């Protein structure tokens, strides 16, 4: 900082309030190393061109350059636990049958018959089979992709059955996720995410969780706008004012890792710096427990003199989650129980590894309309130590006019928050198309994740078109 002028160098300014790390440092049970780290870097202040959001040709080029070269979460291992189980993953014009071929082997076959191109399995389906058979003429493949049968083989003397193997994408697993990449020369998943993030994944042990609620809805905006709507807490005060009295929004922490991962940490149980002096510690708890839903199970705690709302909430969360999951959480830090840890794994996966809000977001472009995308929310719970493993939730697909709060099992309060973001996205898509300004202007710190994300987009868009091998 230049103390004579009171100005900061670009990228150095922060909210003039206690920082996220200062809040976390006062917790009773300390945070793990991965939560205490910081990794911000200044990436420039130039506007980002709006063409990437409104030009249909830009999305067409993304399908040729970006989606063919990036690691994408196709499903969870729990979706295909047994040999023969499959899960269909669609991304734009591409489609894959992700299949467990053997106990410790998973393949992702391009979902198209090599005869006349018929889709072998319908979109949004999963199941189990001993073979992969085309519904049109009956060409059949083994689970490993080798050709099993060509009806009327006598009429295909010109066809080499060995060559008629189903093409496949690269597959790797991490933390219970199944990732695919169409580029056979792509870096490994560890190289793609980087060593720091691999340490984070190891600490989270997400392979010990399962999806208990999965909701999908189409959004009226470009997929990148939708991804970016959730990459900052700067919008909380005006878009989600109901949560600001118990949420540290503008003093959230933002980090970037390598080229493909970024995150924020947004604290709970503290008042927004925008509202300092307007709410007491009791008010913070009261705000969090009011309304038609409560993460504290309907409890209305009364604070004793000198108690901090954040600590009372952490203690209550710990007790409630221990009972619900029948597990000991005495070793789990307060911040993991309370706070929002949001990681974007480029290009289209969000991981929320905390205890109170263990979720996944996945975003996919609509292949037929650059102004629309598919948005999925998946909620996770720890796998119980005793008893049978719970069933993995099937996806519930909402209509455009349905509220997220209507989804069976969705917390109504959280559903309202998602609906508020939907309204913003519709207005943002139309506003960008109407705007005379050729780009969007970003904050240097609070919106660094957006700049980092778009830098990765630019990296792939600068490459030559890539087509999967045949």
C-alpha cells in the first residue's frame, strides 16, 4: 500500500474488515492445513470480451477446442458399482457410455454405433448390461468395446471386425469421481489439477460419501455465465439479502491454483461487513434459524453473555451431524462444519467439500442453443459405517418454470437461493446482448475466479480444432 495516497497496488486491496483466515483462527477446533492456505495472484484488470457469452460461433468453437481436451466429471463410481453397470454422460454433441468393464476397470465408449451412427444408449440413462447392442440393426459389442456380433456378417466382407472396436475416451478416477478426456495425449488428472489440489482431495476423502439428492434444471443463459454466477460472494448483499446477516460475504477469501482450479471460502456465523454494527451475536443466530427451514434442525438457541454465534452454531452442527451420520466428528474443525468451501474444477465441476454443505455442481452447454445450459446440483452424505450402503439418488429433472424448492428433498431456503440466481442469469444474458459495452468489468480480488476461469477458456480457444481419433 502507498500510505501517502491511501491507495493499493492493483490486486492488493481487501475488504477493510477481519479476514477469512482471522475469523477461522479464532475457532475452538482449528482448521486443517488445506483450509488455512491462501493462493491469490493478480491476473490483470482488463475487461473480458462479451462475445464469448453471446456469439453462437464461439460455443461451436468451444466444442471443437475446449470440451475435446479437458477432464470432465462424467459420473461417480457409485453410479456404476458392479461389472456391467453403465452411466450415460452427454456433453454438447458428444455422448459417452461410462461402463464398469471389470472390478477395477472403467471405460468411456463414444455412444454411437459404428454401423450407421445410431445412439447406443439414450441420454440421461443408467443401467446394467452384459453387452452393448444397437437398437436399430443389432450390431453388438462386448463391455470392453470389442465387436461381438455383426448381423448378416456375410454382407460385410469388407469390414474388419477388429477395427470395429468402439472408440473410447481416457478415464481416471479420483475421490470417487470418474473423469473422462477425449484427448489421448491429455495430461494426467494429477498434472491437470496440480499437486496442491491432489493433497486437498486426499484430505477430503470424498470417496466415503454418496449422492442422496440430484436435481437438474435448464438455465436461460450461456454455460459460462452460469458457472461464473457462483464464483463470488460479492452478489450476496443484493441477490441474497436474507443470508447477509449471518454470512461473511465481502470478506470471503479467493484462491487460484495452476490453470484449472480456483476456490473461495465464505464464512458462516459472522455478520457481513456491509452490516457491521446493525446486528448482535444473538441476531446472527436468530437470522440463521428463522424461516421455513433451518440447518440447525429447528433449534432456536439463546446465547449466553460473551458467547459467539459462530462457535455456538459450530457446536450445534457437530452434535446434529454426529447423530445424523452416527459418526464421531470431534476431530473435524469448526470451519469444515460451518463454512462454504467452493472449488471450481475447470471446465464444469464445482466441489463443496465441507460437512454442512457437501455438494457438487455440474454445468453443461446446450448443444442447440448457446443461450441455455444444463445445471445440476448433487448433495452428498457420509456413507454410514453400519448397515447397508444407501442407494444413490436418481436425477430429478425440473421444468423451466419450476422452483428448485419444488424438488423432492430440497431445503426450501436453499431452493430459494438458487431461484434468485436463476433470475439474475436471465437478466444478465439479455443485458449483455443489449449492451453497447463490448466487455464485462471484474473486481481484482472478489471476481478473480471469473478472470482465472476465462483465462483457461482462452487457453483452449487459442488451440487448433481437435477431433477424436478413429
